[in-house]
C-alpha cells in the first residue's frame, strides 16, 4: 500500500492514530501491527454478522441443516485457517505429556 492509503485507513477510516502521530511519530515497524489490528477487528465484525444472520435464519432452517455447525451453513474465508491451527499432532501431545511430567516431578520435590 502507498502511504496515503495507510493514512486514510489508520487515521480517517479506523481512527486508530491521530494525524500528528501518523505523520511525525509512527515508525515503519508499527504499520504491520496496525494492519494486523485492522484485520482482527474486521474478523470480529464478520463473526458478529455471522451470528446475527445465523440466529435470524435459524427458525427457517430444515431439521437437517439445524444439526450442522454454523461454519458449514455460513462459511467465512478464515475458517479453514482456524481449523488448521487447532489440529494437534501426536508429537505435540507427547511433548506436552513430557512437560507435564517434568512439572509434576518438580512440584513433588518442592513439597
């Protein structure tokens, strides 16, 4: 994005920073953090909209559709990303078990 597009987004549309801060103080590395914040806020708005739509159409759904998860009825682009993040491998489970054993041993030694 060009500087004036960031200015428009962060200062005027989202009101995340003041004009003076954007022009005089803002560092290059802060732009990425602000952009991530915008994405997170937009994601929250999408989720709220999905809940509103889902609760509105709920009485009109067929019984088979009511049993499906909300994500299947009203999918959003970032749903797949969340599913990938939630998948835990057996390797990760084993590491967590080992860590919990070590913590348990340390706790027993302190008593």
